[in-house]
C-alpha cells in the first residue's frame, strides 16, 4: 500500500466510523456538533493525498465522491436542520453505505493489483457500461411505447349524453400570477361543459392577482380568499384544501394558472372517467407556446414519468391538471392526509391505481390541454421536487446521479469525443439513438411545435437534470426552497418525522 493511500485512507475511514458511532450511541450523539467539525477536518486533511494516490482516475473519482459524501453528512449534523430522530437514522444508513462502498472500491483496486493489471482496462469498462446503457435504453423505449399506447383518451361511451354528465368544479389556486392568470381564466370561461362551476383562490398574493380574479365575476368565476398556511402545511396544499371545501361539483378539476383548457377539454375528460369507471385522471398538457428555453430545454420530470416502469409504488402523475371525484377525495382523507407532500396528487393516484380507478394521459388536440410554464419556474419545480422524491437521503441522490451519468449521459459524452475504437463509437451511437427515439416519442406528443430542436437538446437537458439532482439536495439541506415567495423547506422537513 502506498504512503499516499494510507494517509488518505485512515482519516477517511475514521471520519465515517465516527459518524456511524454518533448515530448509534446517544451519549456520543449529544456531542454531534463538535464531532461533526472533527469529521470535516479529517476529510479536508486527507483530500490533498487523494490526488497523489497511484490509482486509476476512475478510482480517484469514486473515492473523492465518497469523501465529499462524508463531508456532506457531517455538515448536515452541524447545521441540524432536519428533525433529530430522522437525522440520526439517516446518518446511520448513509455512513454504513459509504463505509461499504469504500471497502468495495478499495477491494476492487486490490484485486486488480493482485491479478497484475498494469493499466486499468478503460475500454472494457466503457464497453460494459455502454451495454448496460443500451439495455436500459431499450427498457425505456419499451415503456414509452407501452405508455403512449395505453394512456390516451380511449374507450369512450358514445351513449353518454351531456344532460347525464355530473357537475364539475374547476378549481384554480393563484399566487402572484399576473403574467398568466387572465389567459387562464378567459380559457376557463369559454368551456363548453354544461354543469361547470369555476372557483379561483387568491393565495395571499402581493400583486394584482385578486383584481384580475374579481374582474371575471361577470363570467361566473367565483373568488375565494386564501389564508396564510397553517403550521405543517405547504401553501399550495392548503389552497387545494380550501378549494375542495368550497367546491360543490361531483368532480373537482384542479388546474395550475399556467395551464389552459380548450372548450371541449373538461367534457372529454369527464366522459373518459365515466366510461372507464375512474375516480381520478391526471393530464400531461402540451406545449404550444412557441420557442423558448422552457420548450427546447425542458425539465425531464415528465419524461421519467413516461419512461420508468409502472408499479404499485410508482405510477405516472401529472401535476398541472387533474380530475378527481369529490367523494373519493374525501374518502382518501382529503388534503389533510398530504398537507406536507410536495406532490399531493401522487398519494391519491397510488391509492386509486391499486383498485384500477386511476389513469394518466398525455394531452393531444382532441383533449386540448396546454401549458406555458416558464423555464425559471421549471427549474424551481425541479429543485422543489427532486430531493423529497429521493426520500431526503443523500446516498439515494448520489446513486441516482451516478446512474444518470453512467447509463444515460455517458453514451452522449463518448459519441462527442473523437475515438479510434470503432466498437465504442458503434455502441455509443446506437445507445444514443435508442435514448433519442424514446425521448423523441415523448416530446413529439408534448412539444408538437418545437420537438425537433427539443430532441436535439436532449444532452443539455440531461446535464441540466444532473445539476438539478445535486442542487435540490444542497438547497434543501443548507438553503431555502421557495415557491411563490414561500419557503417550503420546513413543511417538507417536518415530513421527515414520519419518513
């Protein structure tokens, strides 16, 4: 063992073991702030020696990530933003995983030395990674084709008469929405649905949102005044809850301000729900607002919704607009059951999916749902959404980042680098083609005007997603995550008590 490796290894392992001991013994845990400073000091002292270890660059990179991980775990103990019990359990789990990975990486390197590897077999590793990437891409492609085939408007009962349709409440929460509210309400007022109630909640706006809502009173749009969020409630979830209390329709159709309904949209969705005996439908709207960063460089949340396998725990859900039967919402506990959840509709969708009473569909010209969400709003949504999705666990973010980088981003990187290895070029090009086809099928439906350029920007969107993953974790752990001027960190952190 080289001197550099030894000098790097002992303080790194001591720091991780100290984190594990802190999480196990309450007497040590009581002194976590002081001991976390010691852990950070140990990691920083060892860091320079990492660069001098006679090991392949990929091993140095993995060991560096593990060391950065240890610094993050110690830093979150020092700041102490999370509930104490969740923080202790999370530290225990993360330090165990980190210690295990240090042993695995170190043992793999030793095996290479024992077997006499004079040079790390980079090409063979890249070939294996590209093969795994290609298999993953084929899985995505299959799931995308399956989703696009099954989750669309179909099996409508042609015998349904407009007079037999149930009452519907279109419920729109609005907070500081002067940029899009008027167009949204104008489209809502033009709906052809015969039994429609429209209510709009002003969620304590500081701009002219209330005046705009009241100006549509002659169109039958009802104004509801929201309140400051109660303790433990996310503002938007409380707005949903207030809207549900004021709603009188058999179904409630929740819609964001940056989403617009066509005259036939609500009629189509209600007929689809009734024809298929559904309690809930979520709709992924289309982008038809022309060229912008938001349309050519979209946040990839809804691509993953379509491309990842559907299970009892993971069902595709669109948050911009969703329809649910009011009685079903009440029976599932209403919004009180999801007061602190970033995506409350996911809870209802999973419950109803288990009884085959939920569907996710992608809008088209027949449905007519469109959105015009700005790029900055998409980035804010990504930061707000990703870390809670990964259970607020740093090791899951690290794992997700590594998988995204190694299985999805890597083929595009190799394809852009001039290599003389024909095998790598063919594998990377084929894998990029598979991912491109999967993504193209989705954006062809969701971005019908800009899809060719949106497809070409896929590598940039993937890099953006990678940055958002890490940025979401860092922001939740050490900063403020804002939605419409409100910090959502603390209600989400409060959720950790039950996590």
